[in-house]
């Protein structure tokens, strides 16, 4: 009898490895390590085959293993966390064995290699796949720019720096479906005429790095990646948030300190070592195989008018069901937090939600009906970023939270421009004064002015967006910033 146990880092943190060790003592059982489906509140989630498909036992402690299989598992198809999701990019998560080339199949790459490169670009443009790393730029247009730029060398780079606290979709692809990323990058290479590529991975993802390296080695051995077609390497970052910004990433990849470059020139024209370079987020590349297999029109049929396809949202903070939720763009924040996330844990009361990581705005209850798509978020003064959703309860001190985010910016600023380098430190100091109960109206006015200066005068979005959580916290929870 096969028993499927996840080997994803979050599942292992919840005890999946210990559960697997306990199963090793049961002779009749064949252990298959899959990755996680992303329902981290259910981990360790142990699955078995049934006539109705996979069924699972959730939150299994190792002590339960000897008697577990005598109990009736719950069909995955009936677990409410999964039933309402629309899984494409994460369809294999927790289902397949991450290292199995046979299970992955590389069907989309095979199809793409038989296609004229321009036809691939046309499908990408039809799909209107907008980048999932934060800036939401249409991938097809970026790829076309690189294709149309004449050069002896071109590169394809995947951004796996995933620095936003509370996000983990890239990690889940690296650990759970690395061939999907490789396939998306190889399709891009074929389309734009690149022969070399890099995946820039944050050092905090050791399991993802190992799996990706193994996957690249297997794909090379199998002749899928080859020198004449596309050579792919992994580059491990050194742990700076700013290295997720594409130009700082390129500097880092070139062996220099991760400092932001002014744009233009854009990387699509002059990127790595001044050569035309496509840089996309891991999820963007991982979505490409489905666009090729199902067609650009299929992708464009999902989502809203200007945000096409699905988005993997990553729920964290004060929600009952923390985990990855892949849904078409257009569902509301309320539907996600309550419908999928199960609402607040017992005894906790909703206060605010932050979408888009440390640069994302803080939204109060009155904005919960906002649709999750790029344009609606811009309208209400927010960003979707990389799809991280952190829910805060009533105990959250908004002044302290604001101070925390300014401290984050002060620490992570690359230091190139004054408004960000100095402004973030001064703003943090003002927030410390307010936190100590000694803030004045003038302090709040100064904080606002500093914020506006950072927004207008910063070279990149780290300094440009850092004031957003603070300004929206003051806008919606201003009474907490008043002098006591
Ligand atoms: C401060 C900062 C940090 C960023 N961090 C990341 C990151 O960790 N991962 C990512 O994909 N994009 C990140 N971005 C966005 C990248 O600059 C770039 O837009 C993205 O990699 C392009 O890929 P996409 O079009 O597929 O989203 C960051 C941007 C800024 C300003
Ligand atoms: S805004 Fe901050 S992080 Fe961005 S270039 Fe300027 S100093 Fe560097």
C-alpha cells in the first residue's frame, strides 16, 4: 500500500519527516514523498489511494502512525480548502513526486520546441500573463523586446529571491514542482533566442536549492537541457531583500554588491553583463507551460478584464487556515480570508489585512470587499505584490507595526538614494517617539512629508512604496498615533 507523505519544508517543520520515519517500521507500506498541497494548517497531511482518488489524514503525529491506516481518511476532493480552488500552476503540488521527470512529462516544452518562436510570443501576448513578482508587467511584451533586440548572447533569469515576509509560492514550486519552472524558462529561452539561464534563489531556501539543482542535473542527463539549446544554473543570493529588485539582482548575479541600477536601459534590452535578459518571477515562468498547452485564449478567459489567469495567494498571520490558495483574479479579500482561510482563529477579532508584503498598504475592514486584481488594488491605494496576505487581529499595535516596517526598509535599503537611505531611518525614529507616547502633531506632519519625499524621490519601489504601510495605518487607525 502506498502512503504519500510531503517532504516540503513547512510540512517537515510540522513533523512530516518524523511521520515518514514512523511509517518506515511498517513493512506493508510503500512510502512516497510528494511535496505539500499548501494546506499548511493540515500538515503533516498523509494521503492514501482510494477508489475515489486520494484521501488524507491531517495533522498526523508520529505516535498515531501504527493505527492510522485503520481509520477512514477524508477524500481530498471533499476538503473545503481545496474544493473551491482553481489549481493550474499548483496542480501538481502535493500530488506528484517532485523529482520524477516521467510524472512531469515536459509536454509543453516539446510542443513549444515544435513551434515558431514568434507563435509562442503571440500566445503569451494573447494570454496577457502579467508578472507575478510584483510589478505586474506583461511577460509577452517583455519577451518580445528581448527577442527583437539583436545580440550574440541573451539570458533568461528566474527571480526566486522571494523576500516578502509571509510569501512562499516560489518556494513551493522550487521544492514541489521544479521541472515546471525549468520548463517555463526553457520555453522562454526558445522563444527569445537565449542559450543560458540562471535561477537566482535566496539562501534561506536550502531544500529548494537542492531540489532545483537535482532537477537541472536530471533534465540535463535526460537531454532536455543541453548546451546547444539551453544551459541553466542556480545562483544562491546572500540574503538581501533588495536583491529581489531585478536590477540589483543582476548586479548581484554579476558578482557585485546588490545595488539598484537606474532604468532605462531595461534588462530586456541591456540586462545581465549588458546583454538582453528576460527576468521573470518563478510563478510567472511556472504558469507558462499551461499557456502553451492550453493556449493564450484559455489563460485570458480566466480572471478580470486586466488581470488574467489565476493568482496563488499565500495566507498567513491570524487566519485559521494558513496556506496557498490558487484562485482566478477577481475574488474579494473577504472571500479569501473567510471562504478559504476559515476566518479568524478562536478568540481573535479582525483588525486589518496587509497584501503585498512589507511595502503593501494596511487595509481596514471597510476594504474587505476589494477584488483581488491589479487594477482594483491600485484604485484603493494598495499593491498585490507577490500575493502575500497577512491578517492582523485586534491585539496588533499599529504604531509598532509601522515602526517595524520602517525599520525593515532602513535595514534593507541599498543606500543608493538619499530619500530612502536617510528617510527610512528618520521615519523609524519618529515612529519610536510616537510609540513611546511622546509624539506630537508636528511629528505626524513630518512623517507624512518624509513619506511623500520618499515616494517622489526614490529610485526604486523599496523607497517609493515603503511609506504605504505607515501612511495607510495612520489613515485608517489614526487614533493610535495620537499623543496619549
Ligand atoms: C524592493 C523590491 C524587491 C523585489 N523582490 C522581488 C522578489 O523577491 N521576487 C520577484 O520575483 N520580484 C521581486 N521584485 C520585482 C522585480 O523587480 C521584477 O519586477 C520581477 O522580478 C519581474 O518578474 P515578473 O514580471 O515575472 O514579476 C522586487 C522589486 C522591488 C522593488
Ligand atoms: S529607493 Fe532605496 S533601495 Fe531603492 S535604489 Fe534608492 S536607496 Fe536603493
